[in-house]
């Protein structure tokens, strides 16, 4: 049983060490982890050094270079910190990812400056999810600083570097190689909801082939761009139909499709002989991924067939299954909701999110988990994957206290 004075002691320790926690997060933000190109091992090394200064020994688990290069990245070293509190009890994993999308344009603040203005820290990954490197680390430190720390169970910190590409070389690699098998897990998230389900994601590359020709005699070629336009029209028509397919999971609406990258052509005066499209199809939990991919391939193939001389190649880049809630996550949900309401002064709903994450990989291994951490009410508010990503430091403080209290309950 956890006593009220334990909660008060945890909160007080986090308050007293909050400036140190903020400096820890700033140090993490200032080491870039843009993915692509995905050279993330240096950040893992810096993180391990910082953790060592707290007395936390981080196991370094480098993914073989040939696997990383074949995957389209440059380096990955995943970290595990194991904290054991006696025999028996549950092992709870806390996972956050350090890889991020490149900052892009339009920033008013240095994306790697970790500048603090009006109580907010600005920088790439301040919200998603280097913030929760600090949330989880300082929650564990607070737990161990109690006068009567846990006497059973264990906590593991999993700091991984492959969420943007799907997670297979992050948590997926740790799980596949038998390096961890926790009983429960909490993954990086936001503070005002506890997420128990999320969308799946299919990403595909479509190469449209035509025949190059001089623009002065276009009839001697086959315009791959015209074929790509026909395919795009078919995909966007399909996207409109998805709005009528609704999910029963609160927080998730309907499937949707996005074409996020187009490349093609060689010069202005040349009929393009090749165009490459990359698409992202989000799947609600009720959908069957195999059927979704088959339908997308059928739509593309039929559209290409309407263009004489055009051929297409289709390649799957990613198939991330939806996260389904497992019954064993109930203690996590209950504790986070209880302490979240106490510390944030409002109910913390359990719901789904239209995002996809690498948390699904834990669920696929039978490990119940939820998504919860430091951040605002919505992705939009956080500016994640946009210019001027930011984190309200009061959300960071209170989320750390929620996690520390939750760990205390589960390990009591």
C-alpha cells in the first residue's frame, strides 16, 4: 500500500531537482538526431554519459551496421537501464525514442538550442520524445530517493532510436533478440490523456515508369508524370471514401491517406520517364492490414492500366500494425488517471490516437502498455514535426510526478 506521505515525498523531490531535470533535457536536445540521415549512436553515447552521472549504468546495444544501412539509417545504439528492487514483483519498462524528423524551415528559435521562453522549452524533440527521457529518468530517481524505496519488482529505461522508421530496429530489435521482456510498459506521450490504442500505418513507394523523350517530340515518349497524376487522382478519390469508415475507439476517427513525397523527371525540356511517389495510409484498429494493402495495390494498378505504355512498381516500406489495448494494462491506466487528475486538476481520459508508434511492438509481444508522458493536449499544440516544437515545463514537472507516483503504486 502506498501512503500519502510517499506521494508528497516524490513530488517534493521532483520539485527540488527540477532545474537539474531541465538541464538534462537541454543537453539531450542539443545533440541532433535527425532521421534521416539517422546517425543516432552519438546521442545514445551522450545519454549514457549523462545517466552515468546519476549512478545509472546504461547497457549499450548497437544494432549491426549492415542492418542499419539496409534499413536506410546510419547508426543506432539502443540503451537499457535496469533498476532491480529485490526478488519477485513486476518489471515495468519506460520507453522513449531519441530519433526525430529533421527540423525543416520556419523556426523562430534554434531547433537545437533548447531555449526557454515564458516557461516553454523550444527545440526539436522537446515534446516528442526526448522530454520523456527526462520524465522517466527523474521519476525513477525520485522513487529511489524515498526513505522506503520499493523492495520488489524492477524498472527498465528503454531509450531507443528507431521510431520514425517504424521501430523494428529500436524496441523491436531489443525484443526480438531477447534483451528484455517486461511485464508492463509505459511509452512516451502527452500529459492530458492516457493512450491505450493507436492507428496502424502502411507506407509504400510507387515507381511509375514511362519513356523519356525530347519535349519537342513528346509523342515519341510516354509521360510518367501523366500516369502518376492518374494514380494520384485515384488515391485521393479513395481517400474521400475513407471518411465514411469510422472507428469505435474514442480519439480515432477514420482511415486516411497522404502522399508525402514525389520525385521525377530529369529536366524541363524532357518528357519524364520516371516518377516516384511515397504514400502513407493510416489504418484504424478495426482494419485488416493485409486487406488494406491489397486494396491500395489494386487501386494503383487499375489507374496505371488506363495509361498506355505506363508501368508501375510497388514496394512496401513499412507495415505497422495498430496498437490494440491488452487487458493487463488496467493497473497502468487506473494509476495514471488517478494521479493525473490529482496533479493536473482535471480528468485524464483513456483513449486512442491517430498516430502510430513503436509501442505496438511491445503489445505484439504480449506486453500490456500505455502511452503517457510530458506534453500538451494535442500534437498540434506541441508543434511536433513542425517549426518551433515546444514543451511547457510545468507539464514536464507534473508528468514526472505522475509517473513517479504510478511506479510507486505498481511496485508497492
